[in-house]
C-alpha cells in the first residue's frame, strides 16, 4: 500500500509471469492481502492428505515387495520322506528312540515397524513388530539366546525360529537365528 491507496487487483491471468505461486493460480487468491476462502483451505488439505496417502502407499508397497515370509508346519521325518528345506534347522529336534521332528517354524525377511522399548512382563525378552510380505509379524528374542541385533524402525530383519500365534492371531516367531 502506497500513500493510503490499495494496489490494483488483477485477475490471475493478467499478472506478470512468476508473480504468484501455484496456490494463487489454483485458487484465484492472487493478492497477498486477500484472505483465503474456506474452499482454498479444503483444497490445500485435500492435496496434503493425498500426498501423505501416496507416500504411505509407496512405503507399504515397497515393504510388501521387498520382504518375505515362509512357514513350515509341525512335521515328523520318517525314513523315506522328502527332505525339508535347510532353513528349518533351528526348529529340528530329535528324541532318543523316536524319529526326528520339526516344530512349526518360520523364516522372515522383514522391515521393522516397532521395537519394544520397555519389557512389561519382566522376562527380559525383546519384541519387534515387523512387516514380512503382506503380513505383520512379531519376532521375539528370548533372554540368554544371544543378543538380538541392534534394531530400529525401518531396519531389515532376517530371522528364523519356532512359530506360534501371538496376540490377535499375529504370527510370532521366537528367534533362534537372526541377523
């Protein structure tokens, strides 16, 4: 404002190039002293929500496409049966007088989404929630079975161990081998 006079208000199409921003062109609020309308804020909010949704979708798609989950059921290995995959070795057991067997076993190549900071039940184990394929997985590191790798959100976790159902029927792996 010069000498108490208001600047001339020009339609957006009549301004000089580079005089405004995308938001000005999009909403028609060309002058800096104009108050944006409620529809302007709704449009801006919808664009921000769409951008955040797109980023989350890309991150989830990346997690699904770059991770994997494999499970092997409880099995008794009788002579003449097909050999199981080698990765179930941490789950194999053998009792005297009986055939070898494997407890339900799982292997994950996952992305960490949560690391338990406080042990609520006091048994000194560490729980990690990860995404493997299109499923959430809880990986449990028991006390005395080796120190779990130093993990933070977004890290890659490869673990093998016995498989059980955790809270809300989410697969829970008690890791015996992890890196």
